[in-house]
C-alpha cells in the first residue's frame, strides 16, 4: 500500500512516498499502523495525546476527501489504493 506525505510530514519522514506491507482487504488501521511502525517520527505530528489522528490532519484515499465514509479505521482497503496525509496548509 502506498502512502503519500505532504509538507512538514514529508520533511519529518524524509520522503514523500512510503510503501507499507499490507494487502488488499486490510483495513485503514492496518495501513496506518504500518506507516507509524515504518516512520515513528511522524507520531508527534499526526497523533494527539489520545492516540487519535489530529483533527487538523486530512487523510485521503485515492485522492478523495473525506477519505472514507463512516467506517474510519475499520475501512477495508483495496489492492492499489493510495493513501495520503495532509497537514494544515497556509498561504499568503
């Protein structure tokens, strides 16, 4: 499963793309946990004190926002899905 990271998250991880070892039929939690295991340095930027994804972080699945319907972490992923994490972005 491929993750795309943007802005400071890509800087923190040292890469804009991360491949994690999960198969189609895995859940979003499986893919997210694999990302956090591969790049634990992202935890502080992505997770709040309760271990939930910070409210301001956007997660996309195949470039769709919101990323999943009502299943959240239990969302079943398909082979070839791409996930992305976006921190808040400001411009001027």
